[in-house]
């Protein structure tokens, strides 16, 4: 089965003979690219949201990994936390994605949202890692993510070498949320993003975002605040910041650009494994 995405290498389990059959992978990838092109051409703002195993644990209030209170998304104990706006909000996105090639993820999704139509998250990852989103919509792209990581990307974009690597000369907008505990006060986070979008660049029509579990309650609001396409690239934001583990989906040939004199000490490294990374380049 051909699960390749041109220009991006998957270091993971694509050769696993137990992978699910997905004979339409390549044709659906082309359909997804055409969908984004059509939405952009017709100026139809939409939200495209990914579901992963961390979202499953968060939406079920199970303290595992990133869904553990006190670790990243949430500081409030689950027994004191109302998950309803997140569970309901996830359904309100315009398009929903799940990793077809990650064993168990589709089943977790369908447990919570039976018969939910989905798109392969692999398309989101691959089309960022091969820079298709960036080059296709050059001059129209903004970012939404943890403020500390967006600050890194903004600094990296001062280097012509990095601009050449990405194939673009700028990101129009850097829409920031807190690196930690953005779920504690959903309304506050929504208003924080709203204020920034209302003052954003008029030319931006593609927002690539990676905001953790707050996305489930946040993202469906955004096309109503600013008419644009909001695409969940998850850890892809870490890639743009030079912090992605090459074992993440389709990140096998991604080069993590780093600045020699930048203080990375307070950055949440997600699942980045420094021992895996042989693709570092300092500028």
C-alpha cells in the first residue's frame, strides 16, 4: 500500500503489514489538496481539526500524557473541570481528521463520535512537512500556537537561509496562546485569539495551528471571527520552530533549524527526543 507523501519521509510504521487497508490514500490526498485550493479560491472560511489519542484521553477526562492535569493543557483537577464545551465544540468543526495509520486512533474517535466522517490526519502532517501548504499559499499564511514557539519561528524567519528552506519569505501573523494551561479558562483563551485575529493581516487566509487540547473548544469559533481556513498541523508548529522529533509522522527528513545564541530553556518540547534528532542545523 502506498502511503507516501512526496517530499516527506515517514520514519514510523509504514512498512507494518498489519496497517489498515486504505487503497484510496493517494487519491484522497489529491482530493484534500483540491479541497483546500477550492476553499481558498472561493474564500470559504473553514476549520479542519485533528483527533489524536491525547484528545481521546482529554475528552474522557483520563489523566494520561498531555491530558494529565498539571502537565500541559490544564491545571484544574478533572473533578472540578467542565469538559462539555470541548466535547461539544469538537463536533462543531467543519472537517474532522484522524490518523488512519496509527493503530487504535480511529477506534478511539468512533467511540466518542460514532460514524463521524473523517479525513486522514496524515495529509495535514505530510503537506506541512513537504512545505506544500507554505509554498502553495505563500503570502497568505499565518500561525496560531504557543507564544514561546511562535517567538522562535519569528526569530528564525529573520534568516534568509530559513526562508529559503521553507520556500516563503514571511508568515503574516503570529497568533499566540499560552504555552501551558490554555484550557483552564476557555473564554479567556477565545477572547485572546479573537483580539489578535481582529487585528491580523488582511491577506492571511490560511492559518496553520497547533494549540493542544484547547483546540476542541476554540477552533470552531475562529472562522466566525475571521473568514479564513484553519488547519490543525499539531506538532508541525514544533517543526517550524526546529523542535520536532523526526519520528513524528512524515518528519523524517525535516531539518530542525536552531539559532546558536537563543535560549530554548523554557520551551515545552512535546515529544521531542533529542537522541533521535540527526537533522539539526544551527544558524
